[in-house]
């Protein structure tokens, strides 16, 4: 595990949760959410960060969170199209179906103000999502990593988010600007390129 240096953490503040951290970033014109599931956070972005475009990238082949059960794997895509029917017509919601890093590779460089990464949580997937996102962010833009935790103690699954995030920041000179708490420590971190 590579170790972060002071320069990666010196400007990092705590937030009580991801919503507080995201609100502190202010309005964001072009947002990508990598890993959408039911679109709850996409809707939150639309209501709180005044985006012109929210690009919603997912395989759209996943059942809802256990306990929510709003859709099965087969209903996933249809659920999203129904939920965001109006926003799709207004071109505010842009639905992109496919493997996240392959979809992201098709965007022009310097396109997004904010990219939220919450798709595959294994090391290789997170690394690929970060690498695919780095050039797609405008100068001064943000990458937000969900589930910055080593191990999912609820599903007994190893995550690679911490390792991939730290390596990305060290290799490419990005810093943490928020560490946002979560009741079960499925924390978010907000990253920004060091000037
Ligand atoms: C934890 S859920 C996302 C939750 C959502 N961000 C939220 O905050 O409500 C993860 C989603 O990532 C998607 N996913 C996982 N691996 C993916 C990949 N390689 N490419 C695209 N989507 C992927 C799954 O289909 C699932 O819908």
C-alpha cells in the first residue's frame, strides 16, 4: 500500500456526510456519475448542484439495493428510463449503458466539472475508472470516490478503493479536499488536482 504524503492531505477537511461535502463544491455544470443503480444520487445532483447535464453511466443490469427492491436486474434499465423520463427529454439526464471505463473513454478531454465514481469496487475496476476519468475533468474539477474503505464488512467483500485512490493521487499529483463520513464508514473522498 502506497502512503499519502502531507501534500495530498494538507487541504483536506471533514464533512459529516457526502451530501455536505458535495454541497460545499457549489454548482457543477457537467456531472458524470459512474455507477448509478436506482439514480438516487443522480436525482440529488439535479436538485442540489444545478447541473446542465448529468451523465449516468452504468451496465444497467443490476438489482436494487437489498431492502429497497424497486427493480430486478431485468427491470433496471426500464426503471431508470421511467424515473428520469422528463430529464431525458430535456437532455439534462444522459443515460449511457456500458462498461464504465469504456464509456468514459468516448468523452472529450476536459469535459466534466465533477465525476462521481461508484461502480466496480475491486482494485482493477477502480484503477481503470480513475485512469479513464483523469483527463475528462476540467482544470480545477473534482473526482469523488465513494466507499473509501478497505473491506465491506456488511457483504464480506474486499474493496480496492483505498489502494487505487491513493496510488492515483501519488502518481498524478491529486489531493484530498474532503473526507466525508458515513455511519458505517463507507466514506467518500473528494479529490482535486494539485496546482
Ligand atoms: C453501489 S451502486 C451505485 C449507487 C449510486 N452511485 C448511489 O449513490 O445511489 C453500483 C452500480 O455500479 C454499476 N457497475 C458496477 N460495475 C460497473 C462497470 N464496470 N461499468 C458500469 N457500471 C458498473 C452497477 O450496475 C450498480 O448499478
